[in-house]
C-alpha cells in the first residue's frame, strides 16, 4: 500500500506493478538472504509465521530498517503455497537505539577492563544478582562458576568485615545514598584481598529501593603500601 512505499521515500505509483521482485529490489542483500531462509521455513510449515528484521534502500540513499511480518493463509489443492499477507513496520529508530546501546556497553566493558573494575547488579525485586567475569576474578573464582547472591557474597567476606559491609549496604538501601566502602574477601585458596566497593541505589517513585548497581576493584597493593 501507500505506506509501504512511503517508508522508503516513494509514492506507490512510482514503484509500478508490485510483486516479490519489488521487495528483492530494495532489500539489503545480506538481509534478503536471511529473509529467504525464514520465508522458506514458514512455507514448509516449520514456523507459525514469518518474521524478519531487514534493511531497505531509501530513495535518498540511506537504509531503513523494517520489521517484515507475514503469514501463509492459503494453499493450492496440491498443497503448494498460494496466498500470503503481511505488514512492514518502520523500526529504524528502535534499531538505532539498540545499536547505540550495544556500542555503549562495549565502551563500558573496555573501560571496566582497563581499570581493573568488576561490575555487579542486584535487582531487589527479584533478588537476582549479576556479576561480570571480572567480579569473579576479584573474589578468586572462575567466571560464572557459582551462582551469586547477596547471601553468598557475605560468606566470601572476611569475618571481621561482614557486619560493617552489610550495614553499609543496608544503610544505602534505606537512605538511597551511594555506597563507598572497603572490605576484605577470602579466596578459596586462603588468600585475603582488600576490595574497594562503590554502588548506587535506584529507587521507585515511592522511594523504595529497587536496584543496586556498582563496581569493585582490588586495592590490596595500595593497602600494603
């Protein structure tokens, strides 16, 4: 329809008689190959519907991202595909935002790695804790070797620092203030390492703490000095 043509900068009448070749003419070659695979799978009855994110060439020379969805509605008496219908949705902004987020995460990962920082995230509503690989290394454990929780974290602290560290966390959750503290951790091989921890609380509209995120880094050598 007219909107289909408008997404790529044309009037419908400019495209002439539309058929499958119209799609092939404007689709990005890499995405067209993936689209063909997904479409073939749907026509074979392997999927309930066809769905593919693809780039299309705009009249002005740039690429537009569309979410291409469709469904087979009829077959011939011999079982061959006969009639299919679907839609295009312009998702260029969403894809751009997603790609920007990925690049930001990559830059953050490089910054954390360069600074020797381990990142952690604690969703208080689900009580789910996520550590990156560097966090495990700071605690003397292989990446993702064990499930992490707030309780397990406290058991890895030096016994003399447990009360002070947990009190700092609870104060932050109750007050919304940021965390900045030092504590010791015990590695499985008996080593004791000094850690600096910083974190920030995210609150709901009513002031309830819903997430705590932050970083750890090893300050053992500076403490020795």
